[in-house]
C-alpha cells in the first residue's frame, strides 16, 4: 500500500500528498470494504508519520465519485477528496477512524468467511492461511488483500469467542489499527494486521493461527 502517489508544495508553503484511485465507481462499490479500509489508511499514514509542525495535507483524487463509505473514510482521516478538479466535501457527520475500521474489518472478515465457507475458529484461520499463502509472490493488490483478509478474520475469530474490537494504534506499523481485547482480565492490544504481514513474508513460523491459539490458551481466544 503506497503511502502517497506524489507530493507538491502549495503557495502557502505547506506540503500536499496526492493519492489516486482511477477505478470506476462501480468497481470501488463492488469492493467497498477493502476500498474503504485502503482509503482510510492511505489518508492516515502521511499525516501520522510527520511531526505536528510539518504535517502535510492529503488530496485523494478520484476519476469518478466514490461511494459514501469511501468518502466518509477520507473525511474521517483528515483528507480532501478531489473529483473533476475540485474539492468535494463530505457534509454528513463522520465517524472516528477506529470506528470505521472496526465496522469494515468486521464486514470484510464476514465476506471472506462466506466466500470461502469458513467458520471463525482456529481451523478456519488455518485454512485461510493455506489459501492465502500464495500472496507472498503476488502483486501489491493481492498482497494487501491477503493482509487485510487474514488480519480481519483473526480479529473476528477472537471477537466471536471473547469480545473485543479494533482500535486506532499508531504504533501498530503500516496499518495503524490493533485488536483490543481482554486477556486474563487485563486489557491487551494485538497487532493482527502486522502479524498477517509477517506471516505472508515468513510463512508458518509467523502463523496467525498459532498466535490466536496462544491467545486462546491465555483465556481470550476461541474455545
């Protein structure tokens, strides 16, 4: 997931980062959970990785007007949607980034489960890992779809078993969200999306299934 497609210096001396999505609106709509999550992260990353005094602004340029969830994500993250060479405001109230992430990671997990006939369990997660292991050698889109799909499925498996939700956590790495739950009566944050990235890079030695299993034995995972 590229952090920005380009940048330029504005007349006021500030820096603008430019993100682009040239897909037709119908294609974005068909993939709305991924599209919303990608847009949210691609707006947040340039902003959270800069010092407050030098924080840039983010333009997100679309060939066609995207669906409302993507527009909400851009507004929530602090970006500016550009269509037909003009800024298009999002006039409805928008939710916090972590609330959008929680909704759309859950929706994504359920879509993955339905498409692949998987249950939210350690066995289901193990099967998903086997099916997505090929993403190690895939293109960028294949890679990130696997990362989000695996991380979201692992989170929903834990949520089904013992509750929890996705929270914003800028220390989590490239994707600034962690799954918050309770382990042995203590609050915990699990970097499931970062773990998914490690699994795709390193294989079974960084298995999410094993990680979820360890969490289960500590009292928070699937029974």
